[in-house]
C-alpha cells in the first residue's frame, strides 16, 4: 500500500501549519482548536521547516515553565523533519515512525507539503486492507 492511498482515505486532507515566528502559546491554541497532536512549521504554508507536537510543548513546559509559551515556535520545533512522498510504501513509513518514536510524518512532493500521515492513519489503512483480504479469501474458500 502506498501513502497516496492513505491520504485519499483521510476525511480531512488539510495540513495545519504555523509560522516559525509564532509563539508557543499560539501553537498550543492551534493544536487545541483543530484537535490535532502535531503542527507543521512553515513560513509559506508549503515548505516544511520543522514540526512541533503536543509532546514538545509539554516537555518544554515541564522544563522551563510557562515562560516558554511566549517564545517562538522555531526555538522549540524539531528541525530535522522526516518526510515521505505519496509513492512511499506505507509499511516503510510506519517502520520509520516507530523506530524514530514519532507519530506524524509530513508528505512532501518536490519540496512542497501535500499531506500528513499519522501512525493511526497507517494502522487503520493496514487493518482495512487485512479485513478486505480476509473477506476475499473467505469468499474463495466458500466458492463465491
């Protein structure tokens, strides 16, 4: 299964981004408003410069206190963003996220952001694929 199949099956295809000069408080509000766990950091809503997760915010709050909420997102974002393409194999993306211990991966084509997948998206797609294969095999066994 390819990542493009997962993107097509997602109910919401929009990728939420935030500017690197936005505050951490604005990032937390954005995550809360959209009910998401990660925001892609981009100056132009297209080129990923970094990624920031709820986990990143909580860790900074625990380390330095609420003062970090006034700091810029670029001060705390993960700069080395691991991405995939629409033609990436979903199982490889899942392995990369699992090994890297992160839950979201931006999908990029020619340097431009086209989507984002999560561990949950990939697992859901794989479970659906297994269920379809099971149904097909049962049909073959039953002679349908």
